[in-house]
C-alpha cells in the first residue's frame, strides 16, 4: 500500500478527504478546531513537497440540499490561518474543475460541503424505503454516486483519505472515489494511519491485562462491541446509564433512573457470558442519586440497586469509583468509550474523572490507552488530561465499528480489499 511518506507530491494535485465537521456557534465561529488541527500534518506534507491541495469535507446533515448553515465557506479563513497559506473556496464541489485546474504548486482549494449533493451519501432522497420504487431509486443513486466520485477524482492526480470519522461510511468521497486512482496514487493520511495503528494495538497487539470501559446510556448501542470485546478483555467495566438496566435485570430497584426495559434479558445474558469466558465484569455497586436531572439537584449516595422512588442515578458512587480504578490501574491495554455519569453537569463528573485518573496512572506506567467516542473525548478534554493518555481517536462510530471487527470501507478502498 502506498504511504504518504513515500509519495512525492511535487507538481501533483492531491485531493484530500478530511473531517472538518467542526462545531460552530450561532455566529458561524468554530468552537473546537481539534479536527482541523488533526489534518494539518497531512495537508502540510503535500504543500512542503511542492504539491497543491484540494480539500473536501462534509459538515452537519444537510440531507442532500444546499443549506447555508452548513456551508464550509464559514471555516475558510480558519483553515487558511492554520495552514499558513491563503485558501480559495469553490462554492460548488461538483463544479470546481476550472478552479482545480488553475491551482499552482503551494495553492489550496477548499470545496463546498459534499453533502449538499445526495450522491455523496448515495441514498435516495424523498422516497420511502417501503415504496415499491425504492430499489430502482437506490440503483439509480448508486450509479449517480459513481459519477459524482468520478468528478471529484478528475480534479487531482492522487487521493488521500484522512477522515477517520467517516471511514465507516461507503460515501463517494470516502470510498468510491478510490476506484478512480491506481494503487500508487491513493493512500491514507497521517491521521488515518495513526487511527488504524491504534485500533490494531487494541485488537491485534494486546498487552495484558486488557481493560475496556464502556459507558453511555444504552446497552443496545454498545452490544456489538461488548460481544466482540468479551473474547479479548480481562476486565470489562460497564458504566453510565446502562448501569441501571443491569441493576433492574438483577431484581434491583432503580427509581427514576434511565433503563432499557426491553434489554433486561440481554443484560443477564452479558453477565452470564462474562462469567463463562472468565472476564471480570465490573458493574456499579453504588451511585450518586439526584432528585432531578439538574446540576443543582439534591443528591445522596445509595446502592445502584436500591434507589429511592423519585430519585435517579446520575454518576458512579465512591465505592464504584474504587472498583473501576482497581480494574484499570494495573492494565497494560485500555480502551475507554463512554462516560460514567452525566459529566456535562459539574456535580456529576466524579465517576468519569476517577476513570480518567486511573487511565492516566496506568499510561504513565507503560499501558497503551485509547480514548474514543465524542463523550469520552469531551471528558478527557474537560479534565485537561488529553496529554496523559496514549491516543485520542477522532472517530466515534468508525472506532466502534473497527473494534467490533467490521471492515471500514474508507480503509478497505485504499488497501484494495
């Protein structure tokens, strides 16, 4: 497989798929430029070699229609500032051939939001899946998607995918476009290379003990990853809102806590599987309960399986925090996806902070730690501890699918798989 380090971009036009789906405030100003900063090493390598850049990305979910709220024109100045060179803007990503052809070495062109075209995602618009005509519409859209990808490919001599956050999607710009470049002219960017290596460390190069921490509100959204990890981990911590589904499944009283009543049997099945496989399953034994879903609510520490009526568990309690830390601190491989409580409220951050501190301690002692998923990344950033872990993934859904063992179309297209 071609690598970005081995390729000389001198005199070449490179079209680079990045993930510039950055959060904007009501005035269109970027509130977190992490994703832009993450792509800079790849973009700067092309320019340093004497190449020119065509940058493409999506923003938000415009659903195949032009929507000024999601225009990438809003971030052109910020990208220019970070790159240190003027960035031109193409107001229509599918009609940028002249602008791309005119690019000279060292020049940069940012294309308008790819998702203004339904062909990017390749899904029929305005037709229900139950409609008898849906299948024909789907086939027609797939053909249109290929044409759209071919148009994008025509702008450049080589293609780089550096958008791990969308690598699990078979979109025109993340997978289909690769068909229009030979093996020597398509490659992963630096960010993608790091992401793929981090996943390999978790799945293929495991140093034991291996502790995985899965948080969040629902068991249902994590079942695939939990089942795949069950064959790999030594310790599995399940925390956050799913704590109360497990507590209720075992006959506990959970007050007003969040629960998936249709997943109680699944929770019991996970407990049984962990026991059968010899996995140390760590569940919350106590919690910080509140009398309202509010930062200023009254609180009390109670057992996770005996929460009073009218109260709800919003964070892991002190005993649970100790058991989490014990399962993390001696680990050599650590994966964290999902917080232990409603960390957005400052009074309910203790459980997530205990996890972060234990991960930092283990990392300092030589563990490989991977943090992924928007909320976990937000946690580690909120606590100012991003520099105390091994790797922070930029991909939420992509990371989860990779750890579930699924093939990522954006990676497979480059590898020719």
